[in-house]
C-alpha cells in the first residue's frame, strides 16, 4: 500500500465518489485500521471523530457503500473511495448525497453534466416501475419496446439532418432527444449506462484507440 500522510490524530479525509454517476456522495475521515477494514471487506469503513471509533457505512441503515477502488491524491493525504451506493441514499438526512445545498442555502439537487445520463436512467427506471399517469415515458413504454426503438431511429435521422443543417440549437435539441431514447432503449434491455461507458474505456485502453 502507498504510504499515506495521516494528520496528527492519525486521520485522513476520504471522499466517497459514486462509480456510476461520478457525484460526490459524502466526505468523512478514516484511520489506518478503517482503511484496512475497507480493503479486507470491500465495504466503506470510516472513523467517527465524535464517537471515537470505526464505523461501517450503512451498518444500521442498510445504506452500504461497496468500494470498487481507493484512489490517493498527489500529496498522499486525501483518499477517494470509488463506491456503489447500494440503496442510493448516502446522507443521514435522506438525501442521495450530502451536498444538496449551495452556499446561499438554495437547493443543489440538479445533477451536474457528467451525472446526467445515469441520473436520467434512474428516473426512467422509476417511471417504468411506477407508471405515473402523466408520464411520457410510461405512456410510450406501454406501447411496447418496438415503439421505443422506432422512436430512437427517427430521432437518429433527425439528429443527422440537424447536423447537416448546422444549426447549433437544433443540433442540441435533436441529439438530446436521441440520447433520451438511447437511454430508454438501454433501460428496457436492462443495460446500465455505465456498461456502455466501460466499453468505451476498454476501447480507449486498446492499442488501436478511438
């Protein structure tokens, strides 16, 4: 293990970053023992400064964090736990992450651009499952997968036309429609957006490259 620089209390800050969305779920502290337990079990362990002991995230709430990897910053004094948030709620307040407010106190619940496709998929999964009356997604899914795939094809053609026309606003609008139906199609096939991203990563690693 890389030598880490703990503070005078033997602690190091840990950022929990979601593997699939990229969002920061929470920030906590860990000591050497907590890190070892994380590596041994595959689940996030931290050190509680208020209670003076190690704790496993989600041990009582069920909001476990499965750790895919641990990253170390350049100064070796801060860690990132790259995690899967198993029940999708990291904050003790019931929010999906601890950073749901801006500095002025207003809401910061809108996803950032890099989160958007996976967060969209979460919404689509919810619409398919709950079938709300006024949901466009629920209505088009009710017509069957072929209708969704047909719409994806139509939006792909419209995107090509927009690109040929060269109108930026039109391009953004049509590509957005195509991405919506792409993610919906993946969702109907039980394929996560992150699986497509993983394939792109695999290709980036290859000698041929994109």
